[in-house]
């Protein structure tokens, strides 16, 4: 019986200062800078994958109760995920 060698790689987490610097980088007064800032905060707050976040449609966002749903068709695990 062969055992599969699996090495856990350490996940490097940003420090609070690094995260603040990252979020301060985009120019929030420009369209593209504000767009980038919103995308970064969405990724940080929801832990969605980049591809999932980029595939969201307006219909996936419920503005009345502040929720976002990742549709099963775009989720990596193929299950809908309310965030």
C-alpha cells in the first residue's frame, strides 16, 4: 500500500498594516479605482474566489437585505452559496 505524500503549505496572511495599505492603494475617486476597491473588499469580506466574484450579476445581489449569492453554475463546488 502506497501512501500519498501530502505536504501542507503554510498560508501566508497579510498583517493589518499590509491589508490597510492594499485597500488604500486604489484611487477611490476614479471609476476604476473605486471598482477595484469594492472588488477587494468583497473578496476579503466574503472569501469568495476571484472567478466567482467576477462572474456575479446584479441579480445575484439583494440590496434590501445586503446579501450576495454565488450561483451554483459559477461556484467551484457547484453549490449555491449565500454570503
